[in-house]
């Protein structure tokens, strides 16, 4: 289960919060940039609409009127404006510089040439990428980098008041929502993973119980001599890990570990089939069975037989005094294994993987 790992869970949570905060901030500042551009255009239109510019000569009163208009606009601008008003000879009449740490805003340059009765206005908007990334960081850290100096100079109460009154709170508020939303989604997905895992284990437990209930009936139709003959016949596939010559004696003396050997045989058969035919290297036998069945490489009967052998192999790999495998179970599983081998041979699946099985690849 992927999200049961706390590092993956919180890593994904941080990733989603970062991405969502970045998207939110990006579109906010795009809106700000667009608004700054419109404000600059509006200022230009407002200046050119002044009636005194139509007079024969631009006098001082007209110049001061336009300067006051520009200053008023600067005070009411939506976001960070840089305004520079100068004369034709380069003399700066008035200047307002934006905060260089701003993410976006506009640069407006206004040039008066009173002798020629000429007024030039140019403007451009800017987007500061490094400051945009810092804005994401500040949003996610509750503007701690801005609050620390305030705490140091004025104390925690002043910092708390500033956080509420200034844009710091508004900058952080969406991130709080994203954090809660991301946590809820991941928690629900993790819960679903757990439920699916429980359902899968219950299904597998039911499969084993049904198999055990049918053991006696199935054993009555089995021919042990035929089974041992087929083990010898398929020695090139079964050995290793199963010593087919001593298999009969091994079953009679001690069944411990045989389920695990059956599982290893399946891994030996299925892993190269998946690798050669599907170009995928399976992580484990469970994935190999799923891939082969999902791609219709093996039949549903073989998928069920292989799953039973995998489950018995897992049981045999861990100590449990109540999970000893009986001789009857081993015989039935052995016939299931032979059935799987016969199907893959019939479908020529081992022809393309024989080099792998022999250890040549």
C-alpha cells in the first residue's frame, strides 16, 4: 500500500500543496499584471484628455495639474507602479519607484517637451519569476520570513496584528484550504487502499478455505503415479528448485518448504514470460500473474491455480504452527502446477523464454 508509508503520504501532500499554491499565485499575479497594464493605459488616456493640452502653450499650471493627476493615480494604483515624470532635457520632475521585491507591476515613463508642446507616455509591465517562487514559499510558510523581523523588533502581538491586517493573511489563506483539501483527498485514498487490501486478503483467505474443503474430493480422483511420472517428465523445468527424483520421498517424509518451492517454480516460469512477451519486469509473482491474466496470456483457470500456489508459498515462507501443509494439499497443488506447465507449453510460451529458464539470459 503506497500511502501507508508516512514519508510517501506527507511527501505527496507537500507536493500537491506546493503545486496548487503555485497555480493559485500564478493566476493571481497574471490578473495583477493585466490590471496594471490597464491602469497604465487608463492613466495615459486620462492625461491626454486634459483640456489644457489643447492650449497654444502648456503653462506651469497645466504642468502642475498633470503632475497632481499622476501623483493621485500613483496613490490609487491597484498594484506596484513605477512612475517617472521627466522633461525633455532629462530633468526628473517627479518619481515613484515600486518595491523591487514585487512579483509584478508596471513601469510608466512620462516625458514633457514643453517647448514643442509634446507629451510622450510609455509603459510596460514586468513579472519577477524569482519573487514569484518566493511568494509561493511565503504563502506556504505563513509569511514567516516577513514576520520574524516584526517579532524581533515589536514582539509577537504586533506580528500577529500585522499578519491579520496586511496582505500576509490573504496570501496564506488559500494555502490553508489547499492543505486541508490535499490531506482529505490523500486520507480518503489511503483509506480506500486499506479497504481494498482487506478485501483482497479476505478473498484470498476464502479461496484457501474453499480449496481445503475440496481437498478430499479432489484427491479421490488423483493418480499419484501419473503425478510423479509428470514430475520426472518436466524435470528440466521443475529442477531446480525441486529435485523431481526425490519428490515422492520428500512428500512422504516432510511437506515443509514444498509450497515455497512450488512458488519458486512459478516465478521461474512466469517472470521470463512477462519479461519477453510484455517487456515488463514484474516486482513479484502476484504482479506477474496479474499481468499475464490481464493481457490474456494465461487462462482464468491457470490464474486461479497460480494464485493458490502463490498463497501457499507465502504461507510456507513464514512460521505458523497452524499452517502446516498436508500431503493431500501438496499432491493437489502439484497437479495444479503440472496443469500450469502443460498450458504454457501448449501455448508455446516457454519456447521464447527457454534461454532465460536455462540461465543463459
